């Protein structure tokens, strides 16, 4: 993929959580830097491996394109807020230092926002790879609504933050909650929704989410902490996710998601087959 300069009026800033990501950080950063119109904000508050050295190397070699934040923080959310303070792009995305964008992904994102000026938040597709089991799955984001957000614990919401991009200039006061260590990305999505953000969806896969022993997930938190987090999100949404009908509604959403995923998969296979037939006929 050639290094194509994106529209300067739609410059993208990618915030990358780089703490203790030495093994993957180089690949993750290069997947962002393939387009020179993209600013990479590396957030490295203090690692026990060589992540800081890798970040400093990228900053030296890509002067003006790479920003490095070394300020200590108490959570990923606080670090991301530090990154937002130096993000210059009108479009912002977030990528973990052990994840990766697919080739050409940010070009697709830029083109999408140019073609759809009415959209404030883009939710795109991607792949989740479990490096412990070797299994992978395709992630198709859910259509955002109050019920989809509120019934997340019942399986209504598929959210792929590696594939989320939003217009920062339209929501300059929206920030990550530094106190939320469990579902900071979902809370940020809820904040955008409550601020009236208009959502768009793209069925082109843009990123790979690596699930490994160092991944940031809700695993390892006590039930009390998870319940408290759910209650806080319910308060923000003004929604009762523990109502009697919530599990039934959640089942409806899961069935709907399975249907749309199956239809999307069939569409991809059909398109691939038609392309193969066309190539064979032309040979």
C-alpha cells in the first residue's frame, strides 16, 4: 500500500495505548503510519519492557507525524484523555498497541467521512483473534440504540472499539471516564449517543483485535465491580438493564444479530464467487 496523503481537512488522529506492548508495538504503529495524513499519538506512561524505546524511535523517525505522551496515568481512560489533548485530527480513533489496522483501512475511514458528512461516529467491522486458542471471528458492529446499549450485558451489543472513529471537533467536551476501568469504551460510546451523535456503519473490516493474556477486558473484575459498572451505565442511559423483560429483549437482539451476520457472510461469499467466475471467464 503506497503512502497516500489524506485530505488535510479530514486528518485522522489515532490514540495508541502503548504500555508494555513491546512484542506488537512496531507492527501496530506501522499500520497507522502507512498514510502520511494520519497523526499517531503514542501513550506510554511507563513500561517494564522496551515499549518506551520503540515509541521514542518512531517519534524521532516520523517527526511531526508521531506524538509521544509519557505522563503517568492511573487508567487507560486517563491516558486516552491525555492523548485527546494533543490530537490534531478532526477524526479520532483508538487502537491498542497489540492490535493492528488492516492495509488501507484509514483511507477507507477518511473516504467514508468525506462521503457522509452527516455521520458523526463510524462503526466498522473487523476480526477478533484469540491468540491462546488460535480461534478467530468476524465482528459486525450492532446498530446503536438505547435498547442495544442498555441490554449489553444480555448480549445485545457487539462493539469493536478498534473500528470506531468519531468527529472530535463536534464533541470537544466528550472525554473518557478515568474511573471506569471495565467498560470505558462503551461508556464513551454512550456519552456520544447521549450528546446526539449520528452513527454510520461500514461493512469493510478495518482492524484486528488481538485477544491475549495482556488484553484489556472485563475479565478479572469482581462481580460487585461489574454490577456497579452496569448500574452506572444504566444511570447514564436512564435504562433498567435488570428489568424482568431484559433477558427476553436481549435474546431478540442476539437472534437479530445472528441473522444479519449470516446475511453479511453470505453476501461476502457470493461476491467472492462471482469475482472468481469473472476471472476464470477472462482467462
